[in-house]
C-alpha cells in the first residue's frame, strides 16, 4: 500500500535558526497536505499542494511539492518558540480521498 | 460555529470489554475519518465514511467497527478491547474530495 515517509522524526532547533522536514511517498500523489499538532492538541491543517513543483509560503514557512509529485518539504526560517509541535505531511493518491500520514517531525526550540 | 466533538476525552477500561467512542460534527460534512495516533507511527486510518450508510476499512481496521446512520455521527466501536488498542484516537471530517480535514480534540483510551 501507499507509504509516506517523513524525516527527521525529531528536530531540536536553536531559536532563530532554520530547519527543513522532508516527506517522501512510494507512489505518485495527487496532492499533499501539511498539518501541525501542538503538544496536547489535535492536528490543524496548514496548507495543500497540488501542482508539480509548486511552492507556497506562509510567513516564515515555505512548502514545496516535488516535480514528480512524490516528495515534499517544509522549511521554517528564523524558528520561534511558537513553532514548537509536530508537523505531519499527508498524501493522497489519484482517485482516492484517503490521506496517508507521515510519522511526523517533532520540533523543539531552545531559547 | 461549526465544530467536531469527541467523547469521552479520556477513558480507562479493561481488556475484553466493548468500548464506543463518539464523534459528532456540525459541519454537515459527507466525509468522516477515524485515526489512531501512536508514537513513531503518526496517524493511522482505522475506518472512514463518505456518506450515510457508507463505511470503509482503513489500514488498521482489525478489532474496530463503525456505523454511519446520519451525517453528523460516526461512532467507533472496539468489539473486545485489547491492550494493543491503547492509543489516542482522533476523528476528522471534510466536505469531500481532498479538502482539508478538521480534527476533533481526541480521545485518550487506556486498556488495562
């Protein structure tokens, strides 16, 4: 079945530094979504990428969808304490509306 | 405001007992999903429904069942609870297709 792999599992970041989390699928995706889960909370939708090579930005967050629509990345610049949480990517294959979630990247920030 | 609510928020039960977790959404969404979240595994799909009377198995459906008798509710039943089913359970819904999913606050279930 479809698998979505996400690395790294943990990311410890100094406040102000940048980091990137990566997502790879074993199959071509129709779209990829990113969610953020704060400690003790529930996943909250951040963004959806649909087009090959698409790049979207939300303030300090930059999301990319690979040309082959099999991988994606989330890059955060100038990390802040508000960025703490777990970031999940989730992909869907064509003609299927189920999402397959990656294991998530849990981000902690050192002040 | 529309919302999705799960109950109970926390539950402790014994192995072999039947347990039902409730999920109620007021978004009027057709699609509803149940996931379990375990460390190192992210969110794994248990069951899902694309409308009333429609239910489908996800990747970890063994030992679980759902029913969809109306648009608003998708209860998740553990027929005979096992310790391996100790987890945090999330319900989610969306309006269809690949629209973003809205998640409930989760139910933390412990099976002793």
